[in-house]
C-alpha cells in the first residue's frame, strides 16, 4: 500500500483550518477531481483521497483522533508484521502511577485508542495491532529490578472449537445471498455532485463470499474468546527510562486468522532526590568543609548499592569531581557505570571568636611564611 498523504496536505489547508475553510477546500478539490469532469487517469484516486480527507477532517471527533494519532488512527491495517515502530498501528496505553499491589489493566488502557478504524479491504490473514502500556517505577526499583503485575489484561484468542471461523462445523456454510459469493458489492455514495457508484467489500459476509449457517456453540459465532489474565512482567535490574519490554501475543486480536499483535510495556523511571543518572553513571553532590579540604579527610557518600567511604586528598579544590569506579548502575548486560561525586566546599558563614582568632593567625602565618621565603630568596 502506498504511503498515504497527510489529510491537511491533501486539502491544502493548515492544521488550524476552520470548518468553513475545510468545506470550501473540499468543494474546490472535489470539483477539480470529479471523475465526470476530470478525465485524467489519476482523477478517481485523487477524488477518493479528497473525499477521505474531508470525511475525517469535517468530523470533530475523527479530526481530534487524527491530530493525535495521525494516519494510525484510521489505519487500514496492512500488517506491520511486528517489525518497525510498534506505535504504527497500535493504541496508546494510559499512564499509571506506581503500584505495589499490581496495576489494573483496564485503567491503564482507558486512554487506548478505540473506534475509528476502517474496515479492512482485504480478507488475507494479518497480525493484530500492537498495544502499548506505560508503567512508572521508582528510581531504586529500576536499579534493582522488580516484578510488576498487570491485572485484568484482556486478550482475545481464536476460539478453540471453530479456530476462528465462527462456524459450528466445516459444513455449516452457505453462499452469501447478498454478493452471491463474490465477496464484493456495488455501493452508492452520495457526493456533492450526485450519486457515485463504488465497489466495496460485502458487509454481510465481509468479503468471504459465504456465511455461517450454524454458529459455533463455544464462541457464539464470533470466532474468538476473551481471556482475562494477570501478567507478571519482570523488569530487569539497571533498566533505563523509556525502554520497552515486549510481551508477545498480548496485543490485539489478529484479523482473518492472523496471529495476535504484541504488548509493549514502556517503563518510565522516576527521578531521585539524591542521585542523577546518565546512562549507567551516577552523579551525586557532596559538601566538605574548607579546612577538611585543605587538610584532606575521609567522607561517606551514598551509592545506589549502599554507602561508601571516600578519601578527599589534601588540597582538594572547589568543583573537584571524584570518580568511584564501578559504583554506578549495573545493567542486565553486566555493564557497570561509575559514580561521580561533585564536591562543593563549605565556607562558614558565622565564626565564633576563637575561630576568627585561628583564621587571623592562619592568614598571618601565610603572610610571614611568604615574607620569610622572600627574605630567604634575597639572601
Ligand atoms: Zn468458536
Ligand atoms: Zn457477501
């Protein structure tokens, strides 16, 4: 299937076009490409394209869905075969808050894109759409890894009795009386320029050319059964925010006997007040007194795996960064980042008399030692 053009582009209007602008652009183009007027070979296709764009953009709901999801909102569902962008045909999951007792799938999926998809023009088996759900976990859970439960995950699978046909037995069929077995019917469409005839898939048999005479007793003829389940998702230790975990077969039901799509769980990691993560490296801040920096000392800092003591060498300067090798995040591939301690030096704001005295002495000592070294050099 050729890539579809943007509906706004088709009508030559801006994304903020008013209803009147949409209507007048449609009128103009429909007239230009109407097959009764325009005899060029691509006119019928152009006319259909204009008609389709107008169908969507003139309907407030459809337009809102299109603005949000693009062409995927009205996907004709040529299979993505699981490859490429999982969002292409899929719905968007909701956004959960962190849950400890599991997350309710119904809530997560409340924002999932629902209606609006057009009936497929083909009866070939194809894979169902992928689904996406986002879950949020804490910073430390991402470091250590955890299991989460997705509750009430509804998945539709081909019926075990009829294997998706909806018929009680292989003989429970007759030729479709509406299309006489061809699977296609002529449809009359009202346009601004009168009635147009188009051929389309037979709505009664959905293009199969035959209809079921005795419905399957297990699924009632639907061809599939709904299954409600709880999925346990293992989030690997060291996962970074935005990664997607694929759960095969838990997407939307396949069409015409095709396999189910997949479910993608996107993991969003919350930030932490102490640690900042950059890849597998961790950055933290620490403050050391000025005298300790001058003399050298040892401090205890947090790492994602517990506390560590760190030596501050004598003469450490403001803005110094100390590296703790291998003390960053360990990911599931066995790589470990480092921790970087960003030092700031604390200058006391208030001094008591004794401290002032000592610092005065310290200054005097500095001057006299410079003076004496000056004198020594003169000798
Ligand atoms: Zn069945
Ligand atoms: Zn039919």
